């Protein structure tokens, strides 16, 4: 084949390639979602959480009995002082509790309060931790000498919170604020503040040395705009994943505080931690009274953990499969 013929063949190939359909790129979130759909752990976690959310939202409207009405005591079936607490029956799927209330109805209604406490506590910790961590990260990465000093002050405050055991810190906050459901939410949220603050600060500092930050600085973009418009949005992914994992911890810690008697002062209100504490005196008569709320707490925390770990693997380029 002559030189002219080879050139013509190459030109024809280039024409064919130019006419071929181009593969469109995908965003990070879309790629992460595709990996999540192929992850069995993510699917299992999503199913568990979906059922839990549905039960928490709509279950209280469908319960067969009033969760605070002592039905068993009124009709004489329950005599806890004599060790008589009937178990599972056709009308009462999980039996009665020690005060003659329908255990199934209390479990369903208690799911809503457990979800509410976990979500509010996590949102509080995420908001406060992101504020502290975002301010510290922007100050360290872009703030110069005074920024480093502000970062040092904020991080030493966070270190003080990290030095305290989480349960002791939560109990101390509830003791100061007083026994209430709101106090439990604030206490559990404060425990997670140092985690979110440290995570966001580290992510923002890592992003501050990126090429796009250098280019924006060279173009004269103001530092606060770089921090808010570029650094913060690109640093939120690991923080949001951590929020999913923290939900599991928040539910367990809230149940622990309620178990210690530091939660809702209204003992008649169904909540899994309170139900677990009330069952301790009747383990020899009805161990199921402790098993049901414990299993509910474990399965719910497992669902959040499975989904959170799968999200972390999907978003972290070092862990992608």
C-alpha cells in the first residue's frame, strides 16, 4: 500500500471514530449509587431502615390496642405481683407487659420515639460539629496566622470533649439540663459533635491544597467565598456518611440513657430503652419483655451501620471495589 493509501485509511478510521457515539461521564454520586445497588450489605441495610421508618411513621395509626391502657390488669389476666404475666396470644401478639399493657402496641409506638430521638440528636450533632469543624478547617487552610490560632482554640475545645467518655459526658449534660426527652437529644448530639468537627476539619484541610483552590486564589477570589462555595461542598461527603453511622450510635446511647432512668419522665410513654429497663424485674417471669426491645434496638442499629459502611465504601475512592 502506498503512502497516500495509508494516509487515506487513517483518515477514514478517524472519521469512523468521530461518528461513533461518545460515552458520557457520570457524577460521583451517580457512580456511588450504582455501587450501592450492587452491594448486598447496602440493600439489606436499606430494607431494614425502610421497614423501620414505615413502622415508626404509620404503625401508631394501626396498633390494635392503646399502648398506655392497662388492659390486662382491668380484666384480671395480669397479676405481676404474683408472677402472672400472660404471653403471646391471638389477640395480643407479644403478650402483656408487667402493667397489663399490650406489648406489641408499645413496641410499634416506641419505634417512632426511638427514631425521633436518634434523628434529632444526630442532626444536632451534625449541625454543631459542622459549624465548628467548618470554621476551624477554613481558618487553618485559608486564614493565615490568626486563622491558625482560631483553629487551635476550637480544636483544643474539641479535644476536651473527646477526652471525656461518651456516656459520662451524656449523663453529665442530662444532669445539668434536667431529666427530659429534649435533654437526652442534646446530650447524645453533643457526644457526636467532636467526631463531626474533626472529620470536616480534616477533609477541608486536605481540600485546601487542591489545584482548584490555588486557581481560585490566583484569580483573586475572596477566601470566605472559596471556603463556602468550594471547600465546604467538596468536603461534606465523608461527614454525611458518618451521620448515617452516628444514627446507629445515637439510638443505642439514647436507649442507654433511658435505661438509666434519665430519659422521658413519663414512664407510661412507650420507648424501647424504658421498656428494657422496666423488664429487668420480670426476667424470670417474662424474659420476652426484655428480648423484644433489645432485638428492636439491635436490628435498627444494624440497618444504619450496614448502610453507612456501604456508603463509605462507595464514596471513598480507596475502598471502591
